């Protein structure tokens, strides 16, 4: 006899890690971040940068990767995701750097 098993996404993801719940909550988290960003004051100095570097490894770089994919057609500055222990050689006083390590 042949048995057929059907697994849902919930069954396939490790429950103990909360992966399924994180995926379900992700759209709401994105909406919250966007609404909070709209309330922020952006200092004039931020408009003087030549490039943006998001520095992080593994999940710590995820926010930068999401930003890069969303803003690919809108962002007018180079956005680099750096997953190394050091910053790229081009980083200088005109770079906006976000380091995110946990």
C-alpha cells in the first residue's frame, strides 16, 4: 500500500524556533516599521551621503537585504550589504553605515 502525506507550511517548519509565527507576523512588522519611519525626522546630514552600507551576518543582515530588494528601483545611492568582519574599503565620511550584530 502507498500512503500519501500532506504537510502544511506550519508542519514543515520547526515549531520551537517560532519560524512559522515569524513568517506570519512579517507583513504586519513591515507595516509597523514603515509607519514609524514616516514619523521620524531625517537629519540634513543624511542627504549628504554617497553610499549606504548595512553590516551584519546571517539574520543581522536581513533588514538590509529586505531594504535592498524593496528599494532597488527607488534608491538613488549604492546600497551594499557587508557580511564580513570589516567594512568595505570604500567606506568613508560620506558613507551611511548601519552595523547590526547580535
